[in-house]
């Protein structure tokens, strides 16, 4: 577990040397890539409260084919509907991830089948695996001894965190059957209880920190 140590702050600032900004993937296929409009504003606000790290006020949005896409260390994808990558996007997303980028995918309920289909094009040799509760992403700062917090019911049953590992490195973390993004939105948007929103924000901070440090 990482606390507010000088080593952590020095490492992040040394590696990036500039403001850290996540990039939202503007994808095709008809799904609502543009949703969760207040999610990252609140996540990044919490990061600023907890750490002395230069982070943006909110995310930016780009297509994978935009030249700017590779400037950002953390990519984010979410939605309720269909996701489709072009052949060029498949090649570029693979290059982004194996070159050190990290993808946080959050199923808003409805993107699971298409997201898995498209990621299989990106990494045909890999399969999503469920992460054990002992994985560092659940403990890097806040402690989640039972894995992901449950935000919304969706399919019922427990939430699950899946990962794609390329040469031993977690390059994509996929949260399913919970909707962390909705839990991080402004309180009045979904009406989630304060304790649920707090757990969602804490988990999102863990994901953000893990992406930066691994």
C-alpha cells in the first residue's frame, strides 16, 4: 500500500514531468462514448486532494487515430452500447498499450460483448482474466479486500475486475457489473448514496495511481 510518501510523489513527477491527463476514447459503433461527463472531473479532484501530483481538471477526448492520443498515459473507455474499432485503431491501440499506455474500461451496462470482441482484435493472443482480490490495484492506496465496490445492480451478483496482461504487465483493467464511472459522477446525476460514491471514487483513485506507477 502506498501512502503520501515523498518517494511516490517524486517518482510520478519525475516520470511525467508535466500535468497528467487521461484520454477518453472517442470510438465508433454507435455506443455513447461521451457519457459520464462529470466522472473524471471528480476523480482528478480527489487525486489533487490526496496527492501533490500535477493533474488536469478533467480528461480530454480523442480518437485512437488522432496524433495526440499517444501523449496521454491513461486511456478510458465506457458506455452502454456498441464499440467498434477500425483496423487502424486496432493496430494503434495495441501499439499504445504495449508501449506503456494503460486502458481503464468501465462497463456502464451494455458494452461487454462488443468491448471483449474488439479487444480480442487488439490482443488475439490474450484473454481477460479475473483479478484476485490480492492484486495491487485493490490495495495501492485505498484498501478493497473484497475487490470492486458494487455501485449499480446491472446484471445482479458481484462485480468483477478483469485484466489483460501483456508480457506480465497489466495493460487493461476492465470493471464489470458495477459502474464505477456512474459512482464517480456528481451526486445529483444518479442519486447514489454518499458511501457508495465514496467507494467508487476511492477505487477510481486506485486505478489511476496503478496506471501511473506500473
